[in-house]
C-alpha cells in the first residue's frame, strides 16, 4: 500500500516491465498521463511537492531556506552545520536528549532496532505484520541486521495490552508504527497506547515508535509531541512524508543511544558528505506544515464523511471509508471495482473537469476479486473544499466508474 509520495515514486520509478526487463510502453504512457493529470488539476485534496517540476522544487527550496537559517554560514560537512541544527530542533520538539539525522527512515529504524538488540541481548522484535519493515523493506531486519520478528496480533490495528502481556514468545523490543499506515492509518486511543507500553515494560522490553507520521498523531491523542515521544525509548520521524521535505529522517532518544546510532549510521553508509538540501527542506517543513496539521486532520473528517454519504446516496454497490472518522489526515477508500477501472475514472475526471479527487488505486491484497482501495491525503489544498464540493466530485466519479461497466 502506498501513500501519495510512494504512489508518485512507484509511478516514476517502476512503470511496467516485460520479461527480460524491457519497458511496457503502453503502461509508461498511462503512467505519464496520470502524473500529468495530477499536476495540472485545478482542485485536488493534496498537492505534494513531488508533483512539482524540478525547477519549481528548487525555487521553493531557495525561497524558503533564508527563513530557517543563515545562508552565509558554511555548508554542512559530515553532519555539522544545518544538519546539526536540525537534529537539535528535533530533540527539542520531541523532548529527547538527542536526535540523529539519517538519509532514510529505513536506515534509521534498522539502526535503532539493532542498537536495542545489542543492549537487551535479545534480537527479537515484536511488531505488526503490516508494519513498514515487514511490508516495504524486503526483509532487511533479518537480512541486514540479523534480527527476528514476531507478531503479537494480525488484526488490522495495533496490539492491545493483553496481547502484549500474554504473547507466548519473549522479545527484546516492541515496535509500534504510529499510525499503522497499511491498516488504514489507524491509531489506538491514548489510554490504549499507555497500556500497551506498560505491558511491554512488564516484560522488560524496550519500546520503539515508528513515527514516520508521528506529527499528525497529536489531535487524536490530545497530547503534545514530547509526551507522546516520552512513552518510548526511541522514536523515528520522517521529513518527507507529512512535512513535504526532500528526504531524510531522524532517530531521537537518549544521548548514549544517539552516540551509538551515529556509529552504526557510518557503518551502514549513511555518513554523507553534505546533506544541506534535505536538512533545509526539513526545517522549512517544520515551520510551514507542522502548525497546519490540526486543520488537515479536522478537514479529513469532513472529506471522509462527505465521501461516505455520497457513495451511499449514489447507489454504489458497496463502499467503505476506513477508518471513519479518520484518525489522522489520511484514510482509505474501498470500492468493488477493478483498480484499472477506478484509475481510468480518476484520470478522466481530472483531465475533463480539473478536479482530482483520487490518485492511484490498488487491487485489494486479499478478499474477493475486483475489490480495490486508494489512500486519501488531506492537506492544505483540501482546506477550500466544502462537504458539498466533495459530494459533487464523488457523484461525478461514481458516474464515470459505472459508465465503464
């Protein structure tokens, strides 16, 4: 399952390949058509930076850089300068002793979980089977770091305290992805999260948060970032997903963990000579996007409710908005049609009306045939939409889908 950034990445990098590695030119043309429709849409629920041209992204970075740091200072070398400034900013935001910049979140979590395995003497990590390391990292935890994973639950939610407390196998680290994206960007309640962490502590396990989207958890939990991060022994956050940065992540925790993480970052090849573009984009994102996230989460509830209402009114044979209401500014929509049919309706709607309601659709990983889902992100571009606007766009979309049948 892919959010809008990974949807664009998949569109740009993968395309379709025939046996022997040759490109499928028809699929490449469709891919370019989809990307063009998203970029040219006049109305859209989210317009991520990756929809912009290279020149537009460079201009935006240049315009914003002077607002977050002194551009007359020396550029960073091996993690000093603006990179160190970003690390200090993250540690202060999360209330931790230190934070370490990483070029990717995958590397940050590899390092965190490897460090905890060494410190606890237990290489077993308890996590959800839909967690990012299990689905999107090609088995890296075991192949690269020699770790073993176990699953306290297979339900499409994070584990409960009883499931952690009663799990039959020992583990050294509990990893919780907040929110659990591939289950629908779902979160527990604050009280449930506290209970799960306490259950892990009873087993003498450490707790690591995959907080790639931690920033948008604040409204659901009703707690500030330091209190949320304070439940865990370490937290990873991403700069390119919600914050719209270029790339990069940070691992936050104790000063001793940060020192060890820097050693492993170097060993994993993450000690890059210069990273100022990513660091600057992250600082810009923190200033621009972080204060707006509560409004995105609130608007996501409006969008989701309007979609659910219109799908029911328009006579769609079945539909689901999940979760309803959304826990963050992202949620899933499920419809009983082939992904190709839904993609065509989405693209035609954008091309012919200038309204891009949905991006890319995917076949359901399980269940009956011809069931598909998409992920909806609500950000600044969606704030001008009313519930009536959403219902109108949804009604038009359903007509386009049924017309293909």
